[in-house]
């Protein structure tokens, strides 16, 4: 080996080990999803559900909420399935406290979103259902009460993803609820794939508009869908995620749309939006056709200060990665970034950015699982249960697929759909929960591979801004490592994740500077912040 090459290899920092272990059973998570599968193949049965990591009782540890399905068109009997809330004991285990918490909704559930919508200091819970949605107000210590009717947010469509953001920057959180399509049991259709019965494609049914609720600040919301510019029935909306992609200080909304063009709603100020997906370059895939989009996430994977988009698609299409080029434009970067080809054999459902190895660069997790249990009858190369994928960021704007070397948790084959991310054991690295959409046990992947690397976790407390600080833009500099992320919780497919913003710092023991730009424009700077801590920052505090 040439001496120069040997010297370079010796000088390069070693890649940190990635090691995820399946621990759902030992952690006390015994949840099994009920999809209500029937011979009629009602479309909601195929779509699965989401989950949420959030601190329901304010003790500093993340609870886990899992959305359940139901039985359509038939009596479930005395044991109707309900959603579940698992209390985090703080020792790495959970306890089912659904009944105590009062959140056992028996509806056919889809998505979950968490936020402090009433600015009282605790996390509330919104559930998007096939049928009337639910809003649960946190009464303190993890006990909830149904405020759907009084708040006016019980849309009765087919809700999928829900997302909170302060769209008009008035200091409280508004709510967007994506709707998939106009499906009713009585208009169920029979569909075939290569002559084999299968769940119908989304274009077999009319589209439906999402709903945008403006927070009036008194516990009530008003339907501002038309006034805000969101009304459209042209899509089949699944993933919905807010971020300030144009860096003008207000939140914009990307919507992943199944078999129809994606939407990008640019905030024009005062909570008014314009749809710019085609001109921005995110409406279609690299071949100019609409993709079967499922879940989506924002993340600055190349650390240029601008949030990019990752989006899952159907099998044999490949994960979509839209690079934010600045100036309001994106370019399709899946294949040049290395995520397109490895994802082709999989049906991706949730795409989630995370720094899995705490090196300061965002990796990418993809939850996979097909929709048709009998898929092999019409596609012999496909699988119903599939393994999930983990793409490691090289730090050079590209990814390497490392699932086979990232621990036994990544070797499992399940029907993975929703995914929630969070440091549930508070050990300084990000863990992953995957909602499994058949009758097998859901999956909790504990991250065990970050010995020797450092982190900084930041929780924002708004004062002039919304209490959660949702939309705050945090820039962390440690030596020559510069990272920028936003405060938000909803991401991926039908799910919400840890609201604390996690930064990997690699070998750095100190962040030289932490800058927080709050919604509304106020800037707060912290100097010489020690690594390996969970930092709570109050807006305007010294």
C-alpha cells in the first residue's frame, strides 16, 4: 500500500459503530395492531397507522402513543381495539396506561400529532382517523380530556397526517390535517392486480382536501382551509410536514401525495399560502411523473443551512430525495446521493432523518412494508413483510446503505409503516419505534452504538412565541461542524417524534455557539455550551 494512502487512512477518524437492537418485548411494549382485514379489502385496512413519542406527564421521559385500527362494516364485539398510551417508567421500560390517560379511542385510527396547542405547558394529542378525528387536551400528569367538539377540529374525512405549526406567527399553534381520499364502505370497489384481487389504487376514488384550522387562542379553532389557500381535491394526501424551506421566517408545508403530484405550500405571510410544487421542482419524480408518495421528512442532510426533503415511494420506484438548491428551487438527488437504487426493491412508508451515530450529519431511516398480504401472487419478487433501511451519511452529500451491518434490529422483516423517533431512554442517541401493520408485534429499536461520541439535546420554551417553540431555527457550531435544524415534532408517515432537537457532536465536548432564531425573528445566543446534556432554553432568558 502506498505510504501516502496509508497515512491518509490512519489519519481519518474511524466510522462509529451503528448497532440497533429490538427491545419491544423487554421494554413492555406488547401492542399488536388490528387492521380489520376483510374479504372486501376495504382500502383503510392496507394503510397502517402511526405513533408518537412525547413527554405526556412532564417528567423528562418520552411516552409512546400508538394508533390502532378497527373493524370496518362489522361489530367488533366486546373487545374492540383502541389506541394505546405507554407510560415511560424512566428505567427503559413502559407501562400501558391507556385507561388512566383517557385516550383509548376506538375509531379506525391513522395518524398522531402532539403539541401544546393551548400554551399551558404540557403536550396535547391529536388523532387523525378514518372518520371523525379526536383532540385530547392534557390536564396535567398525563391525563387527557376529549376537547374535539369544543375546539371544533373533528373533521370527518379520511384523516392521515396531522401537523401543528404557527402559520400566522401570532404565538399559538395552528393545525393542518391531511385527508387521503373520498372513500366510504358503501362505495368500496373490487380491484385486481394481474388478475389477482388486491387493494385498490388511490386513483380509484376521488381526491379529498386537507383541512387547515387556525388557532383562535381561546381553546377554539376556526376552519381556514379556503382563506389560507389550502383547499384542493386534486391530491391523495398522506405525509404532511412543515418547515421554513425558503428561510423567510415563517413555516411552509410539504405534502406527499399518492399517485398524484406532491404539494408545496409556500407561506406568503400572515398565514396565507400559495401552492408552488411544480415550479419548486418537488411535484414530480425524476421522470416527470407523479410518484406513489407515502411519508416525508425535512432535514439538512448536506449541512448547507437549507432543509431538504426525503419522501418514500412505492416498490420499484426508489426513495425520493429533493435537494434544496436555494432560491425556492429543489433538484431530484436520489441517485447521485446514493439512496435511489438500494431502495428500489422495497415499498417505503416512512422516511425520517436522524443522526444515528452522533457524528453531526443526518442519516436516513426508512420503514418498509407492502400493502397487499398476497403481493407474491402478482409479483413474485416482492414481499409483504420487508426489512427496514438505514442510510448512513458520508458527510459529503451522499449516503451509504448500512442496514446489514447496523445490528440485529435492522435485520427483522416486518410490515413496517409509521415510525416515531426519540431518545426514549435518555442516553444521548436516537431510538426508533416502528408501527407494524399486520398482526405481529410492533418494533422498538434501541440505539446502542454511540460509545465515545457526544451530543446536545435542546428543548425550547417559547414566551412571545408559541410555548413549544415550534418553528424555532437552531444553529449549533462546534469547531468546523455547523448544523441547523428546526423545532417540530410531526414527520415521516402518520407520526410524531421527540420534540427535543438532537444534535450529534462527534468528538466535540463543547458547542462553541448555539443560536436560536425564534418564530417572529428574535435571536438568542449561547456560548461554550457543554456537550452531553439535555438543555432547556427559555425564550429571552439570560
